[in-house]
C-alpha cells in the first residue's frame, strides 16, 4: 500500500445535554497509516465571535479552507448555523476546487448541532450526539452510554468519550480540546 502524503485521521465528537453543547477533538495528525506528525493540533475552534464551535476530521489543509469558508458563510447569514451550513455545502459540491476537499465538520451553536460534508450531507442528530473521524464510532458509543447512565455534563461526556476512543483508535490521541456553548 502506498503511503499517502495527505494528513488525515482524527476523532471529533459533539454532545448536547441540558442546554450545553460541547465539541471535542484530539490533537493527533497522522501522515498515511504509519507516522504521527503532530500530537497537539487544534481541530476544534470557535467561530463567529465565539458563538459557534466547529471541529473537523480529514485533511488538515482542506479543513482550514473549510473553516474559513464556513466562517464567511456565518458572517454572510448573520450567524444562522443551518443557512450557513446549507450554503457551504452548496458551494462545496459545485465549486471544482472545493469538490476535491476531503473533510467533514461538526458545527454547533447554542441551538443546534450539525455534521456537514462535501458529499451534501447536513445531519442533525436525533439524540444530541454526533461523532466523525476514524475514532468516531468508539467515541459515539462511549458518549451514548455516558448520556444514558451518568449525570455528567455535555463537556465531561465529550472529554470522557474522547479518552475512551484514544485508548482504542490508533489515529486518536489523548491531547483533547473541548469547547462548549450554552449553560
């Protein structure tokens, strides 16, 4: 198998509970399937004057492009998360350069949380939990269990779910950044 020159693989999770939404991500950047390039990358950030949190999984350069594009859409639509997401996906799918970007994002404000991708998906979770990236399934399962069987806050659930995923997924580490909105 040829080694990819693309930097990818990560885990991002979003959790909503009791008026609080938290988005968490690990810090590992991997080149191909065999080399860790960085341990402390920041894949979760605040946008739109701190009122929106976004986290990415996928190629790093692509994600930075998408953060910039998404923040421009948020500004254009006065912080309307859904409208900005729809417009980003529309541009992502139709622009010949953007079509080549390989990333997914979790975006959230104090009212909603969405997964957005270049293949046209805009998904809002039914149960207040979403996860993307290579460790996403592990973090998602852990977060669902913690939601059902604990009184932890959204931020604490996101952090614990990330710790569990980092112990299972080789593309996820325990350098965890958690950003929260709400309560």
